[in-house]
């Protein structure tokens, strides 16, 4: 299907309108609760790593309605309105909502799965050091895992760590280092930035909607920056490639959940494939 010509087209269909309103209200509420009540709504509604003490099950849904800045919410909501309004007109309200929440939750699952993979390997690396506490295994543990917060912890104890590196046969110093690594490992979900930071934003679901638009209307022209005409399928391909590259080269301090964006696209493809394969008009 290359072109879309609905018989009745609403510029602001019901689901899109209400999701825009909810995002706007919660964005304003974030600053109101912080300034008036000193309450961080992101700690309640944003999504945390499940082993973090802030995690709650409802965050798989509520994180999609929270944003960190005006630019963040503005870009997400403009993109959501541009492509989401077309899809809701094409699918109808219920099917559109199923797709939106399916891709948004799927994006969260993909991001958390990647974090679990990293978490497991950090724990394994810590165990290697604890089983064989040598200066080499300590340096390997720190360097290979990019543990920024652990480096900060080491800097606070650098005096006796340096002494141990010079005198690795000192049992007392070695035991102190082992205790440090063991404590860090046991509290990893609350100490390391990759597991302690909150995930917020509708980006995962928006990327799912963008993918669906490109999948259903691949040859529709979209004017990038209002100047450069590109077909929807090429925009989807370019953005997917960019997110994949960004996820691959991600470094500590990168606060963009690239794998969530890719997850939104992946779950969007899965649901579209299921709908088309089963030739179903409804999925609710």
C-alpha cells in the first residue's frame, strides 16, 4: 500500500488527543510536584530496573507518559501526532491503542533485557575477581565493564587500593578490596548508573508508530526539516540504522535508551506481521 486516502480524516483523533493531553498534564505535574511538594514523579512513574528498590510493576505503562524536558516531550508528541493520527484514522481507536501500548511495553522489555544481560556479566566479572583477587583481575573487572560509579567508589579508597596494588600479598588489604567489590556487586542495581537511572519517555512507542507508518505507507513522501523529501520507508531504515549504531557504540553517560527505540520497532513489526498473517480486523 503506497498511498493513504481515508474517507473521513480527523487531524486529532480521540486516542491521539487524549494521549497528548495526558503527556502534557504529567509534564506540568512533574514540575509542580517537585517545586510544591518536593516529590519526584519520575521516581514513581518512570521505569526502573526491576532489581532497583524504586521499581514498581505499573511503571511498564506509566513511563511512557513521563518526559525529562520540554524538548523531549515536544519532539515525541509532534512525531506521535504526525504519524499516530494517520494510523488511528486507518485502524480505529481500539486497534491503535493496542499497538501503542504493545510497542511501548515491548520497548521497555527490550531495554530491560539488555540491562539484565549487562547486569549478569558484571556480576560474573565481580565473581571472577572475588575468586582470584589479583591486581590484574581487578583492573580487568573495572576496565572491561566501564563501571563509572565503581571507579568513583575506588577513588574514595584509593590510598589503600594503591598500597594493595604495590603489595598484592598483603592479606588484610586484599580482604578490604574484596569487601569493596562484594558490596558493590550486591548493590549493583542501586549503584551503577545503567541500573539506577530511570527510563522515561514515549520514544519507544513513537518509534513503533513510525515503523508502522513506513511499513503500511512506504512510498509516502515526508519532508525532513520541511525541506528534504524522503519516502517513509527510507526514513524508517535510516533511523533504525542510526539507533542500532548508537546502541552498539553506547558508552556510560549516554542517557538515550537506543535499544528501547529498536524494541519499539521490533514489537511493531511483530504485531503488524501477526495481524497480516492472521488477516484479522481486530486484536482486542
